[in-house]
């Protein structure tokens, strides 16, 4: 067989259309794979048999007519009719029928190309078209889509994902999706997946979460991840829709949502204002008490017992008012112990990190390390996240526009406590600030109110821990604080 | 409500307890007091006191005003009075006497600025200067 014929035969075998060759007597000479699929006869069964095997009895005349016309050298294009499968069912087809000639130009046979018009087949075609449509939607969608299989290997990587992570699809396909995450998630992801596959436990599936992603250049960014599952026969796929929170519009939208969710965070930012408003409020009853007492003192000195008594009642009222204000102030910073519960340290850090890094932009390297025996703590999660966010925002601001910007958050066990360290590669703390660091209103920032760190310390102390700031080993600053470690295992949540 | 005749100390404070306690103290000491819950309420009294062009014969002898009030602050009130040519002696009480407040008060001819809560001695010596 020469090369051209070899190619032709390969094409005939790979097409969806049935290609049938027969001689002028209607005997089948060749029968491709699609013909076998469409009509149910294998080539072995039908080659050498009359083509009438696939013609419904009422259409036998039609076949004779066709053969007649082809013998005369005519060609029939997209002729719609019906044929019969081996099992007797009818299949609607469109036929293109051409004469086959020998070198001398004589008609020696008939080639018949049949296309299946049945619903099932059309659905197959439609789904192919749908797939094309879907893929074009995914390519133009602003959210990135990453599809992985049950071994975490990337199966699909949309155009937006290419833009977001800086990898081309070719670079990531069939590689483990953990390459898109910074440590420690990189190391943990396979475990999460295995646990999900074996226990059905869902930590992220079906829930949108803010997590940290890593670009090809090693920089990290906050992203919102929504994971879904696709069950296919014999396979399970996971779809991850990713929204980049560093992009401005989304950042603002998401920030507003977060502020609604975590009112405490905006409280922290507004604390300076809050302090002066509360000082004003506390001053009101204090001023009133001073006036009543001064008046009462005069009345009592003049022997007016009843008038003095009345004034002292007023003082008691104002003292109660002051107490209420102070209690509200305390509630603002320190919630009751009931809010403390067992929490995952990595999740607490991860969420705080994502929030702290919103709007930080590119060029920051983030590393998170949590020791296995420091994975759970008994904390008021939102408060500890406030501390983390505050320390991380400080760190990011301290590093400013320096070329090397590295932020490391790590946690390890120290006795019955978990120590969390936030380390930056910034210029370090000036000596003048270091000694007064936690006093309110001490700040290294030109516009800062400087109440952040003293509030952080109050929160940590309310957890029975300590907060310290120090020089980091490789330059920069490290803030470390302790929180109580959870001792018994966390009950698993379905 | 208050006729604010001459020889009266006018007090403006939006906090009812502060207002009442100041009135109580000053009355115990022997002064007559008129209270106003806002700067606007105080200004509403002007018609009955007569305008201040020919001096402020019908006006309160002096004014104690809180600075931090909604809508119109104590300093806004002082400015309004000065714009109208009223030179009534003013004592301003504020929770945080910032340099900005102190300097604007000086420009407006406010006699004293006291930090809240004020000392009894400072309060009474101010009132005593005008009554």
C-alpha cells in the first residue's frame, strides 16, 4: 500500500461518517469503523454481503434507483433517507453517493458516505458544540478556572488562570495543583484531598473562602476560591473558580463584604476616633458628678441635709452612667470568654493573611509555617485575627517599597502555648520606639494613631498570652505572641 | 422658655445631666441660671433680649458653652455672636482643648477655655467676674 492510500484509509477509519464501498451489484466491498458503529454490523459480517442488509424493505426500490443513477456517472449529495441497523431499528441518515471509476474512467463501484441524523447522534454533536461554547466562555471570563482530578493533577487551566498565575496551561497541565500555593498549603494540599476522598470531609468544597495563591515568580496574593466537584463515570474532578482580590474593583467589593462580616476590623482602624469619642462620653458624667458634688458639699456645709442628699442621688446616677460607658469600651476590645473556642491555627492565620494582604500588590513573598503540634488553639478567632492583621499590616508598611519584602508567619508549640511569630524583612524598630512600643499613641507612622499595638497586647493578654516585639535574626522585626494551645483533638465537622 | 434677664448666667450644653448639674452648682452658690439644650435654642432667645447694637442690656451677663455639640458647636456659636456684634463674655468647655480650638477661641475673644470636667474654682471665678 502506498503512502497516499495508507493516509486515506486512516482518514476513513477516524471519521464519524460511515464510509461504505460497494460494487455495481450492491455487494459491500469496504466498511469503515463508523459504519460498524452506525449500523451494528462489523466489517467481517458484512463485507461480501449485499448492501440490502441495511436497507428497510420498503426502501429497496430506492436503492435500485440510486445504483442506476450512479452507474450513469451521477453523484447524489446529502440525500436524506433511512437505513436499518442490524437489530432492526431504523436510523435516519443523509447519504452522499459517488461513482468509483477505474483508470479508464469506467464506473466500477459506488462509494457511500452516510451521516447519522438520529437524536442521539445529534445530541453528541450538540454536546461537542456546547463544549466549544463553554471553553470560549471560560477563556473570556474574568474569574480563573482550574480543574484538577482526584490526584490533584491539573486537567484544565483557563486563560484567566494563565494571566493570574503567570503560568501557561502547558506548563501546569498534569502537574500537582499545589504548585499554585505557597507553603505550608503546598505541602498540605494532597492530605486535604486524600482526606476528602476517603472521609467525604469538606473543608472548602461548596464554600467560598479567601486563601493565598502563589504566582510563577513566587509572589503571593489574596484570592477568593470556590471549589465544586464533578462526578463523571469512573472519575471525579474538582473545579476551582478563583477571583483575584488584588484587582482593585473586586478588592473594594470584597472589602466591603469583609467589613460587614468582621466589624471588629473596621473598629480597629477607627479606634483612634473611637477613643476620643468615648473619652468625650466618659467626660460628660464626670463633669456632671463634679458639679453635683461641689454643690452638695456647699449645701451640706450650710446644713441643708435634704438638698445635699438629692444631689448625691444625682451623683450616683452619673456614676452608673460612667460605668456603663466603660463597660461598653471594654466589650469593644475584650469579648467575654464564651467567644473563645477551639480553632485551627493554620486557618486562622490563612484568613488573616489573605485579609492583611488585600491591596498589597505584587512583590511580597509570604511564607506560613505551622508546626503540627501547634495546629489548634483555644481563641477568639476574630480577635486573634485582628492581632495578626495589625502585625502584618505594620510589617508590610515597615517594608514599604524595599526591594526585598518578605513576610513570614510561623507557629510552634511552647509548653502549653502556641507561639505565633510575624517576621518582616524591613528596617527594624528604631531604639526610641522599641522601649515604649506598647504604650498607646506611640507610633512610627506619620499618620498613625498608635493605638494598634496596645490593643493587640490587650487582646493577647486577655488570652493569657504575651506579645513582644524584637529584632529579627536576618534584620527586620519579629513580633511574637502566645495563645493557649488546644490539647484534645478537634471533633471533626461533617 | 427662659427669659434670660440681665444678671443671669446662660449655659448651653446638649447633655441634660451636665446642664442640670451646672445649673444646680451655680444656683447653690447663689446665681440665677438659664439653661439651653443647644446653640440654636440659645440664639432663639435673642429676639426677646433686644439686639446688642446698643450694648447688651437685656442679655445674660455671661455664657458658659460646651464646645462639642451636634449641628452647631460652642465655637460656631461664639463666631455667630461675634458676627452679630455681641461681645458677651464666653467660657468654652471642651473635652480636648486642642491647639486649633484654643487659637480659634482666642480669635473670637472667648475669655477662657476649660478642659472638661472643669474645676469648680475656674468655673466660679469666671462667673464671678461678670456678676
